[in-house]
C-alpha cells in the first residue's frame, strides 16, 4: 500500500477520493443515483416479455418520467431537422450547379457553331489573300506545315 501511495499517480493520493471513500465506508453498498428532479432515483425490475428482469431507474415522483427518453427525443428531432436542412441545401446547390453546367454547355455549343462559321469565312478570305480583322495566324509547327489558329477575345468567358 505504501508503494502505491508513494508513486503519487494513484487516485488514492487524491484527498477528494479519500473523503468520498470515508463517507461511504461499505464498498459493497451501491452508490446513490439521483433523478433529474434532484430526488434519489427508484430502482425497479422489468416484468415485460421483451426484456424480463431488466433493472431500470425512474423518478420517485412520476414513474413515467424518463429524462433519457426526453433527451433522446429532443436529439432525434434536432438531428432529423438538421439532416433534412442539409439535404435541402445540397439539393439546391446541385440544382444551381446543373443549371450553371447547362448554361456553359449551351455557351460552348454556340461558340463551336460560331467557330465553324468563322472558320469557313476564314478559308474563303485566305483564298483571296486577306485575313479578316480580329483574327491572328500563328505557326504551330516548324516542319513547313502551317496550322491556323483563330484567336477570339470573348467577353465574359
């Protein structure tokens, strides 16, 4: 026992622990548990077929009152509300992202159509020996094969 006390890390060296042990001298005696109302809880044994001989505590004033069940119901209500609001927020974000994606797809299709139209005009103008205004010609390979690159400045894209 002196070895345990000498280590200094045991709970036996804590004065509060010793005071509690002195107030409850019989170690076989069960601790007193209190209800949420502040009165000592009453222990009963269940007689149901589902869970026979289950020991449970209840309030001495109102045996039907079970603070744990009230807390559980409150938490489940909060969780379901939080969960549904999170799902709704994610669905709204998904809808807005899908709308944005559709608008970008539409914009890409219109730019591709404009590129094809301007590409045809560019070939016609190149055969005449002139390049339309607003378009630049860039050489991409040094092997003698010319590739034309159309550079468009688009506002807002």
